C-alpha cells in the first residue's frame, strides 16, 4: 500500500483538523481531534488558526500516526484521537 500526504488540510468546525492522504493514488481524508492536539502537543486555542498551527508544528508525528492507522484499516478514512498519538 502506497501512502502519501498531499499537504491539503483545514480546520473543521474548530474541533478537528482534516488532512488529505493519497492511498494507492486515491484521496482519503484523515483528521486529528482538538483533544489530541491539546493532550499531545499542548495546543490551547480553539480557533482555526490555533488548530492549524498546532497541526503544522507537529505534522510529522500526526502523519506517522495516520500512516499506521491507514495501514491497519486498509486505507480507509482515519479520525485520530489522543490514544492514536501515543
């Protein structure tokens, strides 16, 4: 399974950051929760700017967790929570 991250991302209703992966050349949307950004990366804001900043500052670790989840679930959409970033 080939997984690449496209760089497309956006905050979703100030509760998640959604980001796109390509799994075997098919787009798959993943997301990471506000709680995960707060618990694992010390984010304290709820604005779209704060969420995207926390995501960008920690993108490698978030993408690594998403990659593990995508490989485990066969390449379907992933919603990362705090437990997924351990």
